C-alpha cells in the first residue's frame, strides 16, 4: 500500500539514509524542545506521525520509560532504519508501523500526538489534522512542530522556506470544539490543539 498521496515528497533508500545521518545532530535542538514540552504532560501513550528515522521517538522512549511510543511513517526505508536503531539500542517501548497523517494503523487513542518537520509535507493538512484530533484521548493534545518561517534568515527562506511554517498559516487552522495555542521557541513554532473543556463536560 502506498501511504503517500500525489505531490508529497517520498523518501527512498538513499534520501532516507542521508536524512538519518544528518538529523541526529543537526535537528537535536528541535527534538529536545518537543521532548521537553511533551514530557511535562506525563503521557502514557504518544504517537509520532512522520517519525522518520526515529530520532524523537528514541528520545521519548528513553525519557518516558513507562509510556508507549507509537510511530508511523509512509516510507518503508525510514521505518527500517528506525526499527533497526531501536533494536540496536535495546529500546522496548517503541511500536513502529507504516502509515500516514491520514492512516493510523493502531487501534488505541493517544495522550499526545506529535509531528516534527513532517507537517509541511502534508498535502491535505486540514483533513489530516481533523483525522488526528479524533484519535486523541479525552484530555489529549495534538502538537505540530516546525521551523518558524518568520525566524529564518533571507538565505534560509530561499533554501528551506517551503520546509517551514509561518505564523499566518498557523493562525488559519481552526477546529470547532478545540482550543489552539501557538508558541515560538527561538526558530521553532509549535501549534497545539486540545479539546475545549466545555466540549468534554457536555458529554457527561
């Protein structure tokens, strides 16, 4: 099954390997920001969408030892790299399957759903967010983490502008029954969605 849709960047054997070699060092700061924000909620179940070679998942699994870390990625090559790395390190609480922001193959719901540097690839962003919100537990949080377009230099905007998220775009996403927060940490922007308390209370 092909989990990509037309227009989404595909990671093959060479690009997946190259990404995995560079990401551990160059993106560590971003992953640590995401890790620190996630661990404050003390989640028991975390889903990493577009988990790639497993950099964030390994940090999460090593830090949140009593949590289950679920991962999906549409690339079989990324999945193989991540699974082999987890086995080599001896991490037991990571569960990795092929999937996408529109197709989560796990039956469970999640305390945290996160995606780091994957959102800008999604062609059907609103559809995907709406789908993922339905996979949250009652008090769950969806956290989208990207480089902030406004914080990039002029040269960086030319090189990686399409691989970032602007505050204008972040503000445009609104979903009935969910509150949204936008935080910027240095050159990183994070959008968080959580079900409104009144929506939760109305169900009781």
